[in-house]
């Protein structure tokens, strides 16, 4: 992940960790590390790699996009249905386009 001068990742990590009553060591255990590294993340002195950030987001039940400041929506994406997983990428894209179309119709 690229360095962010505003340390959104660290601030949001600390916020949700404290909201859930978790320790830095609890988070460290998820990524096979220790509380010292999580402390560095929260202070903005270091940032996790993509895999570690994904593990943290999944464990905390928030979206990775929210954790890194790309959205204000904390909700993780719902799991992909098995039938959807079997589609090739072009077909998946068409399904997502259709879902977006249906959602936009509802908002009008």
C-alpha cells in the first residue's frame, strides 16, 4: 500500500479495533505478527502489505476500501454466490452492470 500522509488506515484501524474491544496483539495474531507492528500501523510509521490489510479488514468485518480511506461505507462486500463464481470475467461484468442498472432504476 502507498504511504498516506493522513494515516487514514492507522486511524481507522485503531478506531474499529477499540470499538470492538480488541488489543493490538489480537490484530497482530491475525497477520502472524506482534503488537509492535500494529502500533506502527496505527501511528502511521508503517503500512501493511495488501494481503495483511485484507486479513485485518476481514477479521474486523469492514471493507478494505473503508479501511484505506477509499469509501465511507464500512460494510464489506457480501460473499459472491457460487453460481456467480463459475462465470467468466466478461459474464460477471455483465451481471454487475445489470445489478447497477436495477439499482439506478430504483433510485429514480
